[in-house]
C-alpha cells in the first residue's frame, strides 16, 4: 500500500517520503557510483581520522594496517550480505526485518533502537560540528551554531536520497582535497619511511583491540546498509560499492590518521586536519561531518516511520518525521545534554550486530519468507502476511547482545562475537523448533487416524 492511498497518512507534500514503508521501484534506483559515493562519504569523516590516530598511537603502522584489514573485512561481509537482501527486496532495514526473523512487532523494536541511537548520535555529532565551526569562525554562541548546523542537515535529509547524493558530490571531493592539503602540510617535515617503521608512541594496543575499534566504529552503519542499497540496481552494484566505499574509507582516511599519530606522538590529530583557519578549515569541518550526520538522521527517520506504522498503524510521511526528530535532536545538542548520554548510546550499539546475524540466517539460509517476498515483489507490493512476533528471535537477540557486552576487552572482537553468536543460535533454535513442531504434527495425525 502506498502512502498516497492510505487515509491515515499525513498528506502534506513535504520533501520526499523515499518509499519509507514500501519497496523502492526499479525505475527509482540509481547507478552504483551514486550510492558508492555516499557510502564512502560515511567513512571519509573526521571521526575516521580519529579512529586511525587511536590505532597509530598504540600500534606500529603495519599492525594498524592489519587491524584495519580485519575490521574492514568484517564490515564488508556484514554490509554486503544485508545489503544484497535490501537491494533485492527494495526495503529499508527495519521494514525488511519483518520478514527476516523479527516479525511485525520485533521490527518495531529494531526501528525504535535505530531511531533512538541514530538521533542521539546525530545530536552528539551536531554539537561537535557546532563547536568546531565556532572555534574556526566565531561570531555566534555555540548553541546558535548548533541550531544552524542541525537545521541545515535536517533540510538536506527532508528531500531524501537524491538531495543527499548531490551533497555527497560536493562535500566528499571538497573534504578529500582540502583535508589532504592540510595533512600534506603537517607531514612535509617527516620522512614517510621513518613514520612507517617507527614504534607505537603510546600504550600498546593489541590486534584484537584494534580490529574491535575498526569494526565497532562502523558496525551500525554496516547493519543498516539496506537503507542505502534499496536504491541499487543489482547485486553486483552492492558488492562494488561496498568494497570500494569501505576499503577506501578505512585505508585512505584511517592510515593517514595512523601516520599523523606517529608524527605528532598524540591521538589528538583532528586539530591538525582542521588547523587551517578561515574558509578552508571551515569547509573541511562542514564536509567531514555532513556526510555521516545526514545518514544518521535519514536512517533514524526510516526506523521511526516503521515503529509508528507497526505499533500505531499510522503512516506518516518520512520527511515530516525528519523535521520533527531533526528539530528535537538539534535542540538537545544546543542545550548540551546529549553528551551525558553517550554511554547509553554506546550500550544500544551492542544490540545492533546480532540483528544482522539473525536477518542473514533467516533470509539466505532458512529462507522462511522468501517465497512470499518473491510473490509480492512481482506486483511491487509487500507480503500480505507477516509474523507478529518470533519469541526465538527476541531470546537470541538478548543472549547475543549479552555475549557482545561481556566479551568487551576480554576476548575476540565483541561485534563479531555477538554477530556470529546470534546467527548460530538462531539457526539451531529455529531448526529445533521446526523439528518439535513437525513431531507434534505427526503425533497428532497418528492419534487422529487411530480414533
């Protein structure tokens, strides 16, 4: 059912709804390069320099390279698998989860987790964004800059994927060129060979810890990949854009951060990247923040649209939701209270990797709803039937999240631990449940025959 045909929908023509609760038609898909640029834009940000600097401060260059490789492989595998499902079905992550293990009400929980987590990070990053602009430009108080920057991102997201693509065409090249200039200036007095061969300047960081930082830093972005790949035209496009976007983002930006940390003997390298004063420094900061924060807000709006639809049975225009949560997140960042909730937001992130494990197993291995999805796709609609709630899924989700939480800094890579745990537990539990149900049906049939 399209939004336009539903009488419960807010009908005002505000921005673009972007098929928030329906399939993206084939005619509305984009070239892989357009989507890949946005993926790369998510990873070509100041936070990626900081991630690289954290690795470089505690690891040698080649150890950091290996940590980036392990983390990137984890992210790419997750993003490709859930991304293919999103591309085939043309559905956002939270809507797709209705037919990949979670059911109607389980998907509402996913939508709520995404909405709360991502709007929180939108506000946190917007506050950092505003502080940076204030330090470079000055003039207005930080809270005023918070309102300006937050509403600017909200305006971009209101018009959906297309406007975000145009912003990527401008901000990604600008960020790379200007940040590259600033970094080249900072490194011109250092020998590349010396930086590559120098020991870690800070406390030693293990390979597992380094890979955890890399994988954990973007695992939420990898899991919500269907929000982006539903606009892809083919499976090959999903693979190309993911490998190119994540590999270039992790290596190009991450390794430069490693070199900077070795050069200045510090983790605090962001000020180097934005050290160029005036217009250039401001553009670097704006470009480096905008392309990740617009996706925070965009995916948050999709998750909340699904939550409202599944719980209250009402379909609101995604753009209208974007305005509401954009203003809300901007207000929270302006008054500075979101910084107090970063621990809570991080805790929410622990529950994200298991979502991907369950969805991948259900969609590609168990294939419980694939025939319904395929049949409904022929008419461009959604399946008429869906589970209300799968208790097995919720149980597995909780257990796997706990595994990820308790394994933090103890063994392995927490994000990978919880992801693999969820996939394995879900497969075993669903197979066991199916076996019990089949046995019960056979026993009932035999009893009925005897009678």
